[in-house]
C-alpha cells in the first residue's frame, strides 16, 4: 500500500524535525559548571563504592523494564553512595507560592544505592543524565519515569540514574538481598532530600566511576507520583541551597508537596496547595493527567513563565496500561505501537500482582508525551528554548464539584492532545475506576462499539487519514516526537480499524 499524500507529508515533517536536535543543542557547560552564571553545585560529595556485586548476583529493582539492556546498546551497574545527610526545617512558615526558606537541621550518616543505565558506546552519550527519585508507593523501588519514557532516553543516548532516596525503597531492597546490600542504612525520609542532592553531586564529582568515564554536561532531576510530591518540596526548599540539578521534570504530583521534615524529627508540613516557585534559575516542566487535575492540581494551577511549563494531558490517567502491561517490554517497535492501539479496543482490567479493577483501565497515550517532555526539558536546559505552551483541560466549576467538559465522544476538551483523543476509538478518562487499592489511579477506557466505529471510519483509509492528521498536528505543535509519529502512523496502517489492511 503506497503512502497517501498526507503520509508523505508526515514523513517529510518527521525527517525535518528529527534533524533539529543535533544542530540546536550545541555546546553545553563542562561537568560541574553551570549555565547562565548559576552558582556551582554545593551539595556534599558522597563516597561512591562499587560497582556492587555479590549476594544473589543481580540488581534488585522490581519496577523497571524487563528486556535485555545489552540488546539496545546499554549497560547497567549499581553503586553504593554514603556520607552524612542533613534534614531541613523551615526558617519561616511554608506558603502556597513555593518560595520557601529552608535551613539544615539535624544530620545523620547514611548509605544507599544508585542504579545506572548508560550507553555502552560512549559516542552515543548525549551528555545528559536523568536522575530519578525512585518511587516507593508500592513499598519497593520503581523507576516510573524510566519505564514511561525509556524509548526516548535510549534512542537519544541519555544516561539514567535511579536513586533509592527514601527509607522504604532502601530497606525493601536490603530485605530482598541482605548480603548484597549489607551496608545499606537509611536514617529516614527527613534526610531523603539531601540524599537526592548528594546522589546528583556524585554523578558530577564521581562520573569516572558512576558513568564509566562519560562526562555529564546536564543533570536533570525527575520524579513521578509520590516521588513527584517529594520533588516539588525539593525544588521549592532545597534546590536554592545546593544548585545540583540543571532542570526538573515533575510528573503527576497533583497539587501536593511532601513534608519537609517528619517524625522522629520535627514535623514540617507544606500547605494543602503547593505551587512551584517562580524565581528559580533552572527550568521546571510539570505534567498532570486527568486524574491528577481532579485530585489536586486543579487548585494548584499556575501560569507558564520563562522557567515553568504546565502540561495537562487529555485522555490520560495517573497510571495506565503502558506502565503495567506494555511498557516494561517495549523496545520501540511498530508491533508494540499496534498492540497499544488494539488495547484501546480491548482494554484490560488486570493490574498484575496489584489485583484487578472493576472497569477496563486507561489505555491513553501518556508515554508518547512523556518522551516529548524528556526531549524538551533537555533542549530547554541546553539551549534556553522553552517547550511549547499547552492549553489547560476544560473544567466546569459552576457546580458543587468541578467536572471536565466533554466532547461528543465523552473525551475531555482542551489540554494537550494526542491521536487517541483527536481520532478516537474509545472514551478515555482519568476517572471513574474502582477495585483494588491502586485502581482509582488507573482511570477507564470505554471502547466504541462496532456501529460507532463504522460511522466514524467507514473505511481503513478514513481511519488512517484522521489518525495520521492528528499525529502530524502533534508533531507540528511540538508534543509528539517524530520517531514516535512514525510508529503511530505505522500502527494505524497495520490495524484493522475500518477494515483489514491490504496484504
């Protein structure tokens, strides 16, 4: 089947935009230096030992991808970082504007671990290290950002470092392999902020060991869900004191921040609504799903600035089928993209070991936008070019409770759009789910019936044309990566929506 004129234009657009990053990223500060005259990083430099070996012979990280990293040109290693970490207290009460004044309080010794994924070939390294605050919501370390956006990180040559910043993750890891992690000792989450600072400092100061000789030019701090809450507090309270990270991606934090200090130290709680401070010297990109908007971020909305972007993503939930089913084995193939498209028509209710939900879970296209978020944050830090602004999701606040404004297909209006909501085959929502303990985070998918699909897309050509046009619009607006656009269009052409593909 030959490409349509629209398909040929999309391919041309993909080729043109793909060529931009290498030309535009340009030179970057040397390791340890800061762009724009920013203060040099000043966190304590921890002792780094390793690579860690022994015990059961494998890195303990339950929440990560499952394919062989060597097959995609990456290598993995693990190190212990140790030192003395500080807790923090507030010099003045914490306000919703995020312009907090924190100061060190108590200190405690610690040893935790970091996991490193990096290109095996130094020539593939793009100079950027993503340092992720590993998520412990399920009681064990999980690299949510790695799972969600690893296809972009791998194809562009990022290094990724996962940090066991919180006690739950460090202690669970040690319990699963006591011999390998015998030295791990976490003093409690009041110290997690300084531990995260010191992990970023180790990436800079001990790059020869941690990164196998790769020289980092940009170090980015990232976190999702609970890690996003903690990162919000870190940005507002701790970043101005240490300047370790060159930019931040805060994913699905709702409108919350985490305690600055907690028992057994003095409790220092943030207000119920927390915004990102607007006087930072580094960029912050914040992304919220439909679930997050209705569970807190609606009240914490703030305007975009020269250093802040808020993206609200239509048709998505806090967690979805990608992070539970598809993403861990995704190596960026057309077959995976087709599987994702087909899941919108036959969505799952199962969450694996976490149980099952009452209704089919969300199958939206969040991870494609997360890939784009990685691209834009890196470009923002490297060149100063800010990401595009996205409209907010449309919310009706006239009633007793806020409610999304929906289109004729039941999908929310406004927000950052993907082909899944602009050429829909299902109603995708971040709300309406019940079942096991985490189900409320997984939203819902309601597939269109055969009659509605036939009306919307009477032939395969109709579906491919609409899907391709929506994809091209996403690329042109800066919200879909060209490599992902090619996969999305290939999946549409291989699907049976509107009729079987030609042999």
